[in-house]
């Protein structure tokens, strides 16, 4: 009999495009995942994936099974939330966020959504959140929007530049703008949650800047506090500034992020969910505009 674990494993491989990444995302070992997929293929009576060293692709049978699997997963999610929605009189909203959303702003958004929904919140990377939305495992994700991303299920909130942060007493703090080459002697701190981590690495490599790293961390708070302590410097969205650090501009480093909401269209198509969300969205968009005025442009 096909179990939910089979569906979950199948969708994880589809969305991740790799058995290794899929196993990491759903927190199982790779052998366990391979066994689960093999079991599912036995149950449906056909191979679902073409496996080679470079990529994983769906077979013809796998392509036919994919919409069935997504429908099944949505049904499981509805069943999961049924009893809890009855108890709280609020439907469950599965909300995901990238880790670099400022805590104060996320607090405002979560507070507005919690008036109409019982929230279940998770943190993950941009790519993993998008995969979860696509697979129906999340209802809404707060993340960095891609250039030109303006579908009906996308809600822009605010835009801000990426800057280099240094300690207030750092020798470069008073310069305002520096060249990439001037940063070559500096010790860096890597924010692993940064949406532009790979692009930033390529930017400095092009300028032959290969700094020493004092810290690599998923915690923005830890990274920025180490900047304030004088341990190193780091790039981050401007609104993440804390006491003891100041932003400086790096010539040619012109990355900007637009924070917004990505919504599962199938979830939004449910009349009750659309009605409840429409009550919260105007206030959420105002919160984004206020944040831009106070923290980015102000």
C-alpha cells in the first residue's frame, strides 16, 4: 500500500533534483530514501526516475504519477489541518521564511497573519522554500523575489540594498565608499543565510580578493555581533544593521533584494483561504512600506 512517506520522498526527489539533496531536506538517510523510492516503484509497477551520474529525470510513468502525487500530498495536508482548524476555529497556515528576514519585521507580519490563521512556521533557504511551495508543503513563503517576479501569487513587500558592514571604529568606517581591492587585507565573516553568498564570492574573486574568514555561520545575529566586536566585516541587507556597526558602499557591488511573499496557488484558490488572506494582506503591505520608509530609506 502506498504511504504518505512514499509520496513525500517522491516529491522531495522531484523538487530537489537529487537523491542527496532530497534526503537532506526531508531528514532521512540517502539509503533509506533510495529504499523508499524503490518500494514506491514496486507498488506502482513502473520505474519513476532515470538515474545517471549527472542528473535525475522522471520517466514517462514518473511524469504521469507526479500530478497524482501532488494531489495526494495536498489531501494529506488538508487532513492534517482538519482537526486543528476545528479546535482553534482558524485554518492552519504553513508559513516559511528565509533566515535573513529582520526579526522585527517578521514579528509584524506573523502577528497580522495570526489573526486569521493558526501558524506553523519553518525556516529554510530560498531554493528549499520555493520547492516546498511548488510541492504544496508550504502555503506562503517570505523570501527574496527574483527579478521581474510578478505573478498573481507574488506579493512584493519592500526593497533594499546589500551593503558591507564594518565596526564603527573600523579604519574604513568614515570612507563611505571603497573599492573591492581595498578590502583584500580584511578578514571576512560569511553569512551562510545570505541570498547572494555565491554571487558575492564570484564578485570578489573577479577582483582577485580572496580574504581570510574568521567565521561562517547561519546566524545573522552572531555574524553581525562579531562585526561589531571588530572580528571581521560582512555583507548583509541594510535593514539588518545593529548597534556598533555601520554600512559602507563597495564600488560595483550593487546587489539589491526585494522581500516578498510567494503563495501556493492551489492553497490560494480555496475561497476561505483567499478571503482570510485578503483581510491581512493590505496591512502586511503597509507594514512593508513603513519598514522601507523607516529602515531602508529613512
